[in-house]
């Protein structure tokens, strides 16, 4: 296997550099001389997460696709703590990201199964309201490029940053209750009926038909044949009003006299 660096991180005071290599080793280097100081052995798959402690220059956290989370003392080249993300009935979950809290007493990780893992000191009661699995329904939606090479959401043909706030779903795509939907920025003050997503079957770019959250529509609205999306209706109405104003402005501009000619005079 040709060695390849998958991730790199400096420690808190920049005296050391840690690199993750695709042979599952972590290497600790002196940042001034470039000397290799330690090989950190423990991971069994590629590592894409290296996170330094916010104020202790000795501590570095690593996590990878093998489900292992290590806390290292990089000055000694030793393991301080080890966690394994085992999921009952599903094997291990690959760890995709980790971050320390500002005080260094906690760190949080997210994994491939939509879990948020919080490690630290104290009681876990404040975190009990968080669902076991959290994804945005747009997380795995395919993207396309338009004729100007801009990126668009394949389903809605909109730029991703202009789309409405996404819904929270579990690993199977089932929407969470409305009390959790309000945790999404932009949905804090929405009425309950606007927090109920509409599920439908959508064909992907590969031709596979999958169930996805495709909009927001209540059963009553669907039965009465009303506007399928209140948000879409408001956008269309605003666009119509803007088009009318633009047309009126152009009319008045074209009928206005040019260079003072045709100015009416009093008899």
C-alpha cells in the first residue's frame, strides 16, 4: 500500500504535528525540526478525525472508521483513554467527527448511524431530550450542476443554500416529532402543521426509487386540493407581486418624456 496522509493536526501550542496515515498509524512529529517522535498504534481502519485539546498541549483525540476513539498523550506517545462505538445488533459505527467543549471537560462525536455521542464528566440528564438518531432529510440527496456549472439540488432544482430548513429524520428517513423539528434553526416558531413533512417516493439518478421527505403538506390540505406547500405559495405570490411592480415601472419609464421633449405647457 502506498502511504497516504488522511488527516493532519497541530497540538494546542503548535510544538507537535500529528498525521494520520492510511496504514492506520498516527505519527507525531516535532514541528520545528521535522523529526518523527512517536508512532501511535491502535486504530484498525483509516482515521479522518484528529482533534487537539483546547488548552492542554499534551492531549490529542483521534477517531476513525473502525469505531475507535482514542485520547493520546502525544508527548509520551501513550494511550490515555479508549472508547469503542459498538451498536447493539449492528456492529460498530464509524466515527465521522469529534469536537472538544471549550472547557475541555467534554467531547462530542457523530457516527455513521446518525448517533450523537457525548463523553465527559457529570450527569447525562440534560441530553435525554435528544433523539438517538439524527439526520437532516437532505443529507444524502444527490446534487447536479446546471448549464452555468452551479450546484443544484437534483430534486428541487434549487441551490442548496437557498432551500428551506431541512427536517430531522432517523437513519431510515422517518421524521422525528414536531418538538424535535423546532430544534432546527429557522423552524423555532413554525406552527405544528408546518412541521409535519410530506413523505413520498422519489427516483434517484441511478433509477432507484426511495422514500424521502419531499415537502411539507398536511392531509387536510391534500384532500381539499389546496396549495401543496404554504411556503411555495408565499414565494410564488411574492414573485408575482414583484413581476407586476417591475412591469409597472417599465411602463411608466417608457411613457416618460426623454430629454425634456413633450413637456406639457400651460396655455
